[in-house]
């Protein structure tokens, strides 16, 4: 499409959001954010749009990296910039850019084949969570195909798939990889079941990304101790947050497992925690360390509000419902910042503390299979990711080679 000025891009994107039935609140937020971006662009001398400039604007104007995890609604600001990026590339805005609670319905022309594909995945034991993710990715693909336009699976071409992948350029590489995986396996299913004649699967791009290319974020033992020490345990919220961060930093629990922790998961008599991991569905058993147990008891006695919920950790304001995993990560971020820990350039959520535990275990020469068991990994290959944060050991290897 022809190049648009920034003002034309903002106006056209706003019109596209109206046509996509975006909520009035989202339209209002987009108008505010795009207006602020135009003022920012004028001061910077920007004439054309780039996603990098959009992200830099969010960082400078809204302090995105510091606040996005702590205030989940600020994610809407990022969706506004993504909407402009999407329109700039394709001349439309996909449905996923409009915050709604819909279940990503498929266009009628693709609905039957897509629903059959997801039903097949369910039948062979693919988890419901994975199928929901595939539904999202396929809805993006079909929304793109409608703009080409394509009106049936038989009309899809290799060129369409390449064009769709290029439209994902504003996404992180893992998202592009997972999206294209959903597309490839959908088209493979269609070919295997004679819905389409052409065997596109073997010819489709399979974009790879190197999961080992980035060192995982980690915090030192001293930084974790300082964070815990700075939590005010003189109030109910502090008692809860202290217990949560101890569970993550001492036992390596994921935020989803902390949020989903039930009273039945804690065996007080034998000092054990037994649960089924939300992410993998695999069972996990860990020792209930003394300091962790004491922190949970202090919260239950003096901090937890009266509620019928059987979740251990609940919100401190009515309704006293269970935590969302994202809220667990947000409170970790909040306390790291409050403790004065330098988080710039590092992930600052619950998973970073999980990486930090792995680092401490490696420093104390704990065998890899034991670390895998503690972290709830099925095999040690997954745990190998955590080895990359043991910088001291890497330095030893480098010295031996040089010698």
C-alpha cells in the first residue's frame, strides 16, 4: 500500500478500529495514545512510522518497561501501537488487536475445517490450553486471508502464507514461530483429509528462532534477600506477598502454580507440597521448607481475608477471589523495584526468580537431575537452559581452553 503520513496513518487506523467493532473505551484510548505519539513524532522529527519508534515513544512517554507488568491495563497502549504497525503493513487491523472477550470465532468460509482440525487435536490428547492458543493464531491467519481475499481453504496459496508471515514482522520471533506452526499443521490436516488438494505443508516456511540466544534474567542471592527484607510484613498485603515470593525464590514455583495453590496441596503433617503443574499437567512434589511454611502460616493467621475460596492466596479487596498468574508476576516486579534492585535490561517477574534459584543451585554444585526435579521439568534438556546463567562456570571453561 502507498506510504501514509503519520497523521493519515493514525486517522486511518482509528477508522479501521471502528469498522472492526472495537469497544468505545478502546477507541478513546487509541485516540489519546495516537495523538500523543503524533506530538512525540513532531518533536523527534519523525515523518514515517516504525515499530521501533512506537516502542521508544511508549518507553519515554509512559515508562512502559517499568509499569506494564505492574499495571496490566497499560498493555492496551502497546496494542494501540501494534494497531498502527498492522495498518501500516497491511491496510487493516486484525481482530486480535481489539480487546474483547470473544473466543476468536472463525470466518464462516474457514470455520468447518478449522473446528474439525481443533477437534482432532483434542481427540489425540492435545491440551485445551494449546488448542485455545492455536485458535487465536488461526483466527489471525483467517482474518488476513479475508483481506486477500480468499473464501475457502482450497484457494490458499504459498504466496498467501509468505505474505501472512511478513505481516507478523512486529511480533517477537517466538510468536511468529508458534503462529506459523499452527498454520502449517492446519494446512497439513486439510491435505491429509482431502479438504485441499495441494500439499502445502512440506513447502511452507518454518521460521526458527534460537531459544539459547538470550541469557535468561537472573538475580543474585543478595538481591533476592534484599527484596524479601524490604517487604513490609506489618500489613496483610505484605504478609501475603512475602509468602508468595518465598515460594518462588526458595522452591522455584511458577506464577501459575502459586496462583492455583489450594489448601489440599499442602501436607502440613509431612511438610510437603504436592500439586499438578498448570503449565505441563505433570505432578510435582517439593519439601515445605521451614521458612516457607512459617510465612504461609503467618499470612493465613494474620493476613488472609475471610472467604470461601479454597485457594491459599487471594485478593485483598472484594471479591476475595484467587490470583491471576499475571498478578503474581506483577507483585514480584513491584517489590524488586521497591527494594531498589536494578531491573533495567532484565526480566523482573516471577520467572526471573525461578531462574535465580536454578543459578544458586548450580553454584552449590547440585546435580542437574535434582535441579530438574525441583523445577518440575520432565527431562534435563529443558533444565539445560538454566545452565547458561552460571557465568562463573563458563569463565572456568574459557580459561581451560585458553590454557
